[in-house]
C-alpha cells in the first residue's frame, strides 16, 4: 500500500479518519499533518508532521520527497468561522486544493479526497430531498468556496484525468474530537451540555431541519468511496450524502428520552441565516447506486452513542 497524507488531521474528521485508516494499513503509512504544533493525543500512535497547506513549496517538497500517493485534504475554515473572515476563508479553502490538484496533474499524487458540504446549496435550491443535480446558488463564503472547489475537481478529472473524489458531507456528529466552527456544531454541543449541566441554549430555532450524520457513518462512506473502482465513480464534483434530517426540537426530545430532565431554550444568532439557506434533507441515490452507500445510524442510535461516550 502507498503512503497517504491526511492534511487537517487534527480536526473533527481528521482524527477519526486517521485512526480508521491506520487500523487498515501497514504501520507508518498513514501520515497525519496539521498546522498545529503537536499531534492530538488520539493519533499520537503514528507519524505526524506540522504542515501549513498554504506553504505551497513546502507541501510540494514533502509530498514528492516522501512519495505520497494518496492525499486527504481536510484543512478548511467552516461555515460560521468563514463568515467572520471571508477573505482568508476563500484563500485557505481554495489555494490548498490547487496545490494538491496540481501535484496530481503532474503525476506525483495518484488519488485525492477533498470534502465538500451541503453548504454548496443555497436559498433557491429545493429544500426537501435535495437532488444531486439541482439549482446551486450558495449564499455563504464557505458554500461558494465548496462549490468552486467541486467545479475545479471535476475540471481536473475531465481535463487531466486526476482521480479526485468527494462527498457533500452533512453536519457531522462525534464525541472523539470537537467540531471546528460550523453551523451544525449545535448538534454536538447539545450532548456535552446535556451531560454536564442538563440544559442547552441553542443558536438555531427549534424547527430548523438540517441533514446530519454520525461520524462513524461519514468515515465509512469516505473510505468506501476511496476504495471504489474508478469506473464506478460517475460523479467527479461531489456526491450527495443524505444522513438523517432533524430539528433542534427533535434532537432535544431524543435526549429527553434518556435524560428526562434535560431542558432546551432557543436564542438564534447569525448562524440561523446560514442554516436557513441550506437544505432540510438530501437525496443520495447516486452514492447508493455507484458505491453501495448505506446509512447505519439513526437519531436514536446517535443519541445513545453520544450520551454513552461523553464523560
Ligand atoms: P476542523 O476545523 O475540525 O479541522 C480542520 C483542521 O485543519 C484543523 O485541525 C486545523 O488545525 C487544520 N488546518 C487549518 N488550517 C490549516 C493549514 N493552513 N494547514 C494545515 N492544516 C490546517 O474541520 P472538520 O470538521 O474536520 O472538516 C474537515 C473538512 O470537512 C473541511 O473541508 C470541511 O469543510 C469539511 N466538512 C466538514 C463537515 C463537518 O460537519 N465537520 C461537514 C461538511 C464538510
Ligand atoms: C458547517 O456547519 O459548516 C459544516 C458543514 C455542514 O459543512 N458542519
């Protein structure tokens, strides 16, 4: 198996992806990279390098010198943080992608995973069961960067044969590593607050439905897509992945079934407008047909796992 580099490995997805890939690989082959000085404790069992994806020459040198053939590029600013610093969000979310796409175009990197998001959709997109191909007019800088990234991925595949694969992740729910500044972060915070003090003030309104997914499902989907034969990958922009759709009120009710005294109140902030521009639910028949995608975790199971594992 070839050497694999995960850039942004210290984040919510990166830590769990690193753990999962290492469990399936030879020792030393899965290299974690992040701008942070030190590796998170969870992934200290394998190689870690400090790397800034914006330092194009350093990234190129590392990848070429170490014969890295597969890159997972996860470093990005997420939706809420990006709205506070749009110029930098555009720079970070786009420049790193070109660095890796160009290395693949030149033949050094053989396979790329670059995540997109439900944020590529906007207020004019059909909100329920949003199809793979539909109106896409995102209104956030994050969504604009993800949509532009998707178009470039497809372009590099069509023009240069670059094997780049992508998923439009829904909001991801996990307990091993905290979320990094998104609009869907409430669906993680709520479990921590439920366990620590029994109440939660939600920054979205109670009826805001969004597509969400448990991290185990997201990691399984990512590895399944990366392992699928190239001739089965019909979408070279990014695959819709539905997950499950629920509102803050519904997740609160699910928590109350296990912690009956849990209370929720609502104080929507600037993230409400972002959430309102995203779909309520997503159709993912292309992922099902092309690489046999199947969801495992529903809301009750997620609630059970989160409350059991948060200490
Ligand atoms: P995160 O913020 O938790 O992690 C990002 C990591 O990138 C951090 O560890 C950060 O230190 C690192 N990083 C930042 N700048 C860097 C740089 N210049 N060089 C190297 N590393 C740098 O994000 P995440 O939730 O793990 O998301 C990873 C990817 O998945 C992002 O592209 C995000 O847009 C996408 N995504 C995430 C979700 C979600 O719910 N978590 C949903 C849809 C898409
Ligand atoms: C965010 O809320 O920004 C992310 C995402 C859905 O892309 N979780």
